[in-house]
C-alpha cells in the first residue's frame, strides 16, 4: 500500500487514476460473443456457458423445482436477513416516487409530466467469487416499486448448472419474473437481443467484470439502455486524528475483498492517524478468509496525506468516489461540501457494509470517477417521464406571436404556419 505525503496539485491527476483496464481493448472479443448470441440465441448462450462457466445446460431458465429447492437450502437466518433488508430498501425507494404537477407556464398554456415504468428490464447479478444476492434486492425492489411489467434476471451458474440458492431466494422475494442461467458477455447479449428463452429487455442494470462492462457499453450504442458505466468497486475514507483506526482498517479491507482490482484510499490531513491505521489493516488482514484477494487489492490502495481540510475536500471532489466514508469530528460540515460521490457514509458507526446490504440505500453506484455526472441506481432509473402540454384558444393567441417570431428566425416556415392557422383571424400577418 502506497503512502503519499503532501503531493503537489500537479501530481493529483496521477493519484486519481484507478486500476481499471481500458475496456476498449476488449471490444473485439466482446463483439464476437455478442454477434454469436444475436445470430444463434440459446445455443450460443449455452455454448459460452460451457466454455466460461464449465456448466452444461439443458435449459437456460430456472425452473419452479429449482426455485423450491433453493428455498429449502437457504438457512432461515439468511432468509430473515434478506427480508429485513428488502423492507428497508422498499421504504427508502418508495419515498422517491414522482408526483407530477400541472404547471400553467402562461395563461392558457398548461404543461406536466407523467412517470411511466420501463416495461421490461434486465438485471445482471454476478456470481464470480461471491454470490451477490444483495444486488438482486438493490435492482429488483425498485423495479417492482416503479411498476416494471417484466423483470428478467441473469446470473452465471456453477459447474452443476445451478445458480446460488440465496440469489434465487432473493429474486423470488423481490418479485423477479424470469431467471436465466447466463453470465458475462453472453448474459448481456441475451438480454439485449433476446433469445428463445430470455426476453429482450429495454434497459440493463447491474455490475460486472470488465467484460460485462464492455458488453454493456457496446449494446448501449443502439440496442438497449444501460444503468451507468461501471468498473471495479472503490472506497475513499476521510479521517482526522479523532477517527478510530480499527474502524477505518475494517472499511479498507471490506472494500478490498471485493476483488483484486478494487481500490481503497485514505485521504487525511492528520499524520498521526496513518501508522495506527496501517497496523490495524495488517492485523485484520491476517484473520480474513479472502486474504489473498484482499491483499492484492491493497496493492492498488493508497494513503494520501494533504496539507489541510480544504485540500482534502478538493481532492475528494476530483476523485469522485463510488463510496465515501467520512470519519471526522466535523463530518456534517465536510459532507455539506461534497459535490461528487456515489454514496456517503457519515460518522464512525456508519460502515460501507450498511449501504451494501440493509440500510435501504442502493449499492449500485457509479465508479471510476463517473460520480461527477452519474447518480447511483434509484427509482427514477426504472422510470421514463412523458411530457404533456395543453393549450387553449386564449393560450395560443397569447403565446402565438412569440412562437411565430422564433420559427421565422429559424427559417422554419411550416412551424410558423401551424401556429398562424390557430390564432384568431387565421390568415397571415
């Protein structure tokens, strides 16, 4: 883990870089799989499932028998935890419902919006090194609240052709319509183009590895919308001399265990906190079952010592972290000055793990600096807004001349004429 003390502003650009691979280098490989699935449907998905996941599949869709088997396999303690988390996620996202008001922008001119759910959405849930059943809740719960008519989920099967039972249980609890046994590029392709078993969707959500990210970017060019660009997970911690080193170490390690390309950084103006945090990280790392993965991720991690709080805030807004944990005495004041972040965790007793699982906020967030322009997944992600307007005879007579002048100056005579016909007197002026 690198420690950088008092870097000059011109050095910041290098420090802001993530360990992410340029996915454009993968585009040729990804296009080959996308084209194959588009042309050959289920057969191609099964073939790539055997190649990449070592699973020989007779059917791509999860059966009712498999769903019942999964429910039996999930421990009651985990079932209750999933239900509790689901309830909190529902509460938070239901509060985001859009209420459109009719606005009279001018006498006789009324405008408004209506929120309409995206009819069919696709959710990608990684399997990989950990079964991310929490991601099922984060994506499916707001989709159901939004009113999406069909929710299609794809997740990679194991070598026995089974999806992890906790993923299946969470999917049923959350209201998923169909579940496909497909991972990686082939899953994105199946949802983007549609196959005999997996329906074509209108928007794809969910995290994934670099190949999934590249596939989502390519299909979004003309086939389907996507939630956001996403890459390896990351966390930034802001700490001062009053912070608890053990807490910060645990946040570092919980982020690092996501994968070898994850990144954790500490940004501080307090020299005295650095050594205790490093010691706590080393002690806690030794006790982790995913020690090897976590240790490799720590190689991408940094501790950055800056001159003062002003620099800490400026650096943070430039980095635009996916997760931001603020453990300082004045965390409320610092939080008020944060402009770029996916999700912010305030105070010593708010670990990132809470947002990852059960506090209610969404954990599908922009990475790699995209928090400068993107929000995390929320209820609006599953909704499109349709604009309406109604103009009365009085309204068109009051507003008409403004429209006529603007249309004439853009040299769009048919636009001008369409208004003229509706105005009192009709004919040209």
